[in-house]
C-alpha cells in the first residue's frame, strides 16, 4: 500500500501574475514547437516505420520527450 501526497518539491509563491509569461510557457509546453508536439510526432511516426529496430528507437525518443 502507498500514500499519495500531492505536494510540490519547491513551494511556489506568485506575487503578481503575468499573463504574457504564462502564454510563453504554455506555448513551449503544448504549442506546435513544444515538447508535447515533438513527442507526439515521434510516436505517430513509429507506426509507419518498416524496421522494428527503428520503431523501438522512435518509441524511446518519443517517450523521453
């Protein structure tokens, strides 16, 4: 059995929210050139790869992204 405690490693104290910076951070994470987009491109290309060794490589890269 385990106990799940949702707690940040470093506490965050936002004194003044800045929507412009938030938009930049979100676009880097989920935008077209962000980490999530890159990961999904690698994982979707793996299905059309004819060689099993390279399928595994694309899966590993997509998982790491």
